[in-house]
C-alpha cells in the first residue's frame, strides 16, 4: 500500500489569526493545503513573502 503524500504550500500571515491551536503572528510563514488556504487568501494570508520594511527615518529637526 502506498502512502499518500500531502501537498502543502507555504503562505505568509498578513494579520494574526488562529490556526492549529495557536495564534500565528503577522509575517509568520504557515504551511497549509491549498484547499484550506483558499478561504484565507487575501484577508489573512498572502502567497508571496512580505517585503522587509526599511527603518523609518526621523524627520525632526533635532536629529539632523
């Protein structure tokens, strides 16, 4: 008997959401089956890795 392989893909959380008994923070990778992910894509998940944000520059006059 052959073992069934599960096809999972890596998605990234756009906002915190509950999955598998824990809360997944924003930006964290999550492995889900595409049928599970289709209900969360766009609202809670992204298929692409989110870009790293650059540090914000201060615009106050005292820092110049």
